[in-house]
């Protein structure tokens, strides 16, 4: 892919936004984050009829190959759908789907700088006293997202769902992804799929499911207050228990202990989610979604492995998926099926 430069972005924005004059781009650089999209940061200045403006901007670009089958419009519309409904997210600025400009579709959003988003920071002893507050911020926000009425949101960007079909629909989707990125036998995950197909839970309600709500995908300040939820590229209409289950998978116990997402025990995470959502997490349904998460996650790790093995990309995260994440997900599945 061609390099993004201050000059190319300045030229593009000057033509794309006819009401903008004296467009300036400075400090463009790529951030070392994300496995599915390229993320850049820059400072933007321009003048319009209301006067001069100065913005800090995040640019996301779709690469030729990714571990997630999504695109710029999907994530862009997910942000727009939830913005203003009580869940803090960055404001969207621009969507460009014509890949010819930068060898990939791009989106621009406000850059909320000065905050943290590293899940590994939770292992620092200096942050130990703030973990309970961070856990409350994370899971009560997730609960509030679950409580937002779907009829208040424009979810036309994603596949429709019903309370009755969402579990089977999501399983079918990720099994198809697993099949399309076949990298060899998957006896453990195939056993999990067989177990999941014996029964499908009916969702208590439909919600906008973030799809990747975990530590590392939200911004927080020095006090541990959550400032914005990021990375909505897997957002869809579905059962909100999926988000809760995803956040608690063993793969995200980054401290190699029992703290889910590196923050709280499973029981505490569920309690906080119930507090934020005003709902009860049905134990049988949640157990189904926790095992489902192993299938979904393995499909994602395998897609990254496929990208690496076929030479479509050389991001180190794809090699990491092939090595550590796939083994960790197998172990998590075995534990949930009572085989470990």
C-alpha cells in the first residue's frame, strides 16, 4: 500500500471538502495498534465560513487483507448509530469508500488524546488500587449499551436479527469464517460447535452488540474514568450477552490470573453488567455465549494466521495469533466444556 503523507491528505481534503480553505495536515504518523485496520493520527487545520478550525484526527484505513471481514462504512455507521445515546464515542468526521485515493477506504474521526487504552497497564502495581473502579466503568458502560432500545438506533448498516435467531445466526457466520480460513484440523473448536448446535438461547432483548468490548478497546483517564468506547468494526444487532461473554474469555486474562479483561473476577463482571443493564444474565444462556466466543475468537485468530501464512500481510499480530492466541483459545474451550 502507498504511504500516507501530509501532502497527499492535504490535497485530498482540499478537494473533498469544498467549503474548507487553507487546509493543513501536520504530524501524520501511524499508531502501533490494531490487527484489522491501519490507524493514523494527525493534526488538521482549515478555515470555513465560520472561521478557522484546529482538530486532532484519527484516520483508519482498510488494508488489503485483515483478520476481520468488515469495512470502513460498517464501523463508521456503528459510531454514528450509538453517538448521542449515552455511550461515549468519538465524533465521526468523514468517510471515503473510494479506495483509489489511498489504496484503501478511510474514515476520519476526532482524536481523543491524552488518555490511556492499554490493557497491559492493568498489570502495573501502580494501577492496582484503580482496578475496581476501572472494572465498574467498563462493565456498567457495557450494561448501559445493552439497555439502549434498538428501535432508537439506525442499524441498517448491519444484518437484521431477531431474539429467536440471533444465536444461530452468529454461530453460522463465524463457522463460515472458520471454514473459509482453514489452516488445518480444529478438533477442539469443532467439538465446541457441535455442542453449541444442540441448543440455541433466545435473547432476553436485542441490542447493538459492540462485538469487541474488552480492555484495550476503551479510553480511560488517570483516575480510571472511561472516556470513550473504540473499535466498533464488529458491531451488530444481537444478544447483549455476547459482549459480556467476549469480555470474560480466558484469552483476555492478560495478567495470567482469573481477572477477566485483567480487571475483575467473572462473578464481579457479571454483577456490574447486570447493574448497568438492569437485566439478569441467564446462566445457561451466558454459558452458551461464552463457549460461542471461543468459536468466534478462533475464527478471528485463524483469519490472522491465514493472512500471515499466505503472505497477504506481515503485521506481527498475525504471527502472534497463529502462535499464542489459537492455543489459548483451545484451552479456554476445553475448560468451558469441562475437559480441562
